[in-house]
C-alpha cells in the first residue's frame, strides 16, 4: 500500500484536503446553516478516493487534520476525523459498487462504533465519565414523564396513559438505564440510520453529476 505519490496525486490530495478544512471552518463559525457544510466534507473525500484511491485519501485526511489543528486547535479533530473517515468509506464502497442495503447497514454499524469510540476517547481525555451523560438523560426522562402525566391528566387521558402506554415505556426505560452501555450504542445506531441514508443520497447524487 505504501508508495511514492505522484505530483498530481499530492497536488489533488492537498487541494481537496484544504477544501475540506474550509468546509470545517465554515461549519464552526457560520452561526446558521453551517452544519450543512459537514456533509460536503463527506463528498470531498469520497471524490478523492474515487479519483485517486484510498491511499491518497488517507494522506489527504492527515493533511486536513494537521491544518485544522494548526488553525483552530484540537477541539475539532474528532468531528473532522469522523467526517473524513465517512467519506473514505463511501468512496471505497462506491468504487466497489456495493449494493445499497449492505452499504447502509455497514455504514450505520461502523459509524455508530466510531462515534461511540470517539465519545469514550473524549471522556478519557477530558475526564468526564459517560455515566454523567446518562444521569442527565435520566433527569430529562423523569422531567418528560412528569410533563406527560400532567398533560394526560388535563386532557382526560390519565387512565389510558397510566394503564396502557406508561408500563411499556417504564419497562423499556428501566432496561435502557440498567444496561446503558448497550442501549447507548443501540440509540446511536437508530439515530444514525436516517443520517447515513441522507448523506449517502446526497453524496451519491453529487458524484454522479461528476461522472462517477
């Protein structure tokens, strides 16, 4: 895999890495709508892999991480790393013409694992245990249930809520908080399903316009 890059590969990899850095800076500093530019980062690295291969894409990723660290510090490294890795993944799967369903399942599963690992790494670096986040979720859940109880009482649905819906919700919540390590990953997987699908559709449409 390791080889000397040609001048064209170096120039194109550096250019697309700089474009990804630009999108990252816009996403950070643009107050409204900046997060849309994070999707464009996926497209940049997908195109780079399709044009020049995975090795050049990895080199471009390293360049992008280095430049972002120099400009804004280390707080944006994990975000950019996940976006770039997602672009590399899409580039490789599209290059191999992987069917849609396996691509989405593999993308969601891998993305959830990567995001979960990034959260664990962040908790280790900043000494903030994930259980703190779970406690916040538990407090939010308790508050939400109280609001629903009050709303059900005012609408005359208290009996239906308490005897029909609440027992199932309570059992599911108890299981989720008891086995929060597993349920947290499952929650990430479910949340990433529509996100990965939207990113794939957007990226696939764009690279088809470029002729790939």
